[in-house]
C-alpha cells in the first residue's frame, strides 16, 4: 500500500490487488495513503488542505490520529511538503552525538564528550 504502484514488482502488485478484492474496506485507506505519498514525493504541499478534508470525511480510525497530528502543526507540514531543503543532516549529527553520549554514560564528564565529538571523523 505504501509503495508507488509503478515501483511494485508484478507479484506484489497482484498480491495487493487480491487483498483489495477480498477486503474492499482497504481501498479507501490505500487511496489516501497513495495520494499523500504522491503529495510528498512531488512536493505538492498546497494540496494538503484538500487531502486532509478528504481523509477526514472518510472517517477512518487508522488515519484519524495521523490527521490530528498533521493539523496540530499544519504550517510546518505544508512547508515540509513544499520546500526542497531538509533538516536531515542536522538530525543525523544530533543522533550521532546522542549515541556517543550513551556509550559514555556514567563514565566521563562533558569535557570528554566534547573532545570525542570534535575529534571524531
């Protein structure tokens, strides 16, 4: 359901078609998930409000929590779906620093942590 239909192997596409035939209730969530994926990959943040309205009208329990979360910070989500820049590299560095800190837990102070971070390639 979450992969782009063009990227599905033939066997998986047939399997998904069989699942959707046997359980028609999954057709609507599949359509919403795919529409959101297209919006993300093609950077159509301007369509977020339309997608939220459509998904909310479906009243699908599995999507309702996701919709509420998106609506809480809709401006940031719209920006993330529109702009090409990302904070991914910064988050990667933060993750690396936290890993180093966890490795040293209880063994050293901030000075050693600082040296390990600055001297690590």
